C-alpha cells in the first residue's frame, strides 16, 4: 500500500515538472490544494492567485526549462513530503543570455477525500548559479590507453578541472560513449556535462548543461593559461576528440 502511495506522489511530482515546462497553468492548479502556500526566497508567501500571476508573467517574459530529481520521499497517513534537487533556466524571449538557477525544494502533499494527492505547501532555495574562473599553471592533453584527457591544474593542491572520454572502448566495461568532467574530485564529476566549449588564445570557456550545473554547483568554468601556439593546438585537438561533435568552437 505504501509503495502505491509513493508511486502516486512520484507521478504528481513528474506531472508538475512536465506542466511547468509546457507553461500549462491549468494542469498545475489542478494538482494544488485550495489553501496551497508557496514560499520563495525574499518574498511574502503566496497562494493560488499569486502563483498564477507570477507563473504567467514569467512565461511571458522568458522561455523556461526546469528539471527536478527526487532525493527523499516520506508518506505519513494522509500527508507526505518530498525533497528534491531542482534546476531552472530562464532565457529572455527578447534575446539575451539564459539565467540558470539551482537549489533544493521541500514540498508537502495532502491526500484529499477523493484519494488523490495534491501539493499543499512548497518552499525552495533556488538561486543563480555562477561560473568559476581560475588560472591553470599546468595543462596536459594526451591519450592514454584509448582515453583522451585534457587536464588543467591550478596552483593549489586539489585545484583542477579535467575533461576526458574513452574513445576506443565505448562498448567495453568503461562503456559510456560520452565525455566525463571532474572539478577537484569525483564528488563534483558527471558524464556528458559540457554543453559548449570556446577555445581562446589564452583561455578555454566551458558551459555546463543544466544537470551538470546542479551536480557541480557551477554554470560553467573559465580556465586561463599561458600556452604556445603548438600547445594550444594540441588542447584544441584533444577537446575535439573528447566533446561531442559541434560543441567545440575555436575563436
């Protein structure tokens, strides 16, 4: 019975994300309680009317894409709560760069007399995700046993960023035919996290995907360095081997 209730709440959570991305306000209102309360950082609590006005205005001004990964789900009789890691990108419809926000969300659900679960209370900590800049005192780019790696090392111990990909053993035990990134340790690492790479004469700019930004805590990273033309060409070539086609731009 408990598993069925948990699955029902997971379905409501998924429906919420789907409707939010589709700008489907009516579907969102249909899964809220009448006395719903939303808590947003730095703002007064709002209910259904306040949510509707804010949601409509936001989608009129921005193209919004959001995602949410459930981290915790607890059911207690006719109440339940979830904790999730959320991310949201907002791109101005008039043109301009997207703003990426990420953070945690706590949601309380209530089971109504009709047996359906509805969102009752919701609070989040989403805030803008920033990029990170550091100077690489060491840069390496080379294939080892079929694994291409570009690594940037900073002056402090453990201060590094690497991008790598197994280009010869994609169907073997290492398996994933995508690139891997890591910043200072495996706790800030993920597969397929680079959206775009720009190679400049004295730096490389990495823009992360929304999912990667949530995991790593950054929207991207800018690594500056001092390299010869030959060394820069090697880095550019290695990145072209590692990151999927069309995502590397040499300026």
